[in-house]
């Protein structure tokens, strides 16, 4: 009965061996599809990305810009399939897939990104 307690006490003093995140980022192939990015200045609010999304990841929300109110895509990265259909259908090519692959979040609501956060 005392042996497990002694082992636990010994483990408390040892150096941790788990690394939280790799220090060196991996090199990614050109075909890699990461998180979505939005160029708000060229978005024409056509809703094509919202319509084509097979998983209903993209929803349009009101955003206040220099030119007044516009509707722009809000992306829920927790549901995204990274299929790139939204990127293909976007007429001004303002919605693109980046090489970013960091999706750490304590709450899945943090993965819901408003248009301002996609820039």
C-alpha cells in the first residue's frame, strides 16, 4: 500500500517528459489545406461560399466596414472539411486556405471565427 504512494512522490520530483507543442514547425506540401483566410476589402457578399459548403461551416454575418454594413463569411473551423470548395467558388478569390494548422482551443467556440478574425 505504501509502495504506490512512494512511487507517486518520486514522480513528482522528476522532470516532465511531455512536450506541449513542437518547437520546429513541420514543412508542409504545396497541396496542404489549412485554416481559411478572408480578405475583407475584396469580399462582395455574394454568399457563394455559404451555399457551396457541404458541411454548413460557413454562415454569413453582418459586419460594419468603411463602406457601411456588409454580410461576410463566419467560419466554424471545428466543422470544416478543408475541401476548398469555398475557395474555388469565390468570384473575387477573397476566401483562401492558408498553411496554418494550429487549432489549439480549450473551448470549441474559440474555433468559430468572425470575418475580422479571418484576416
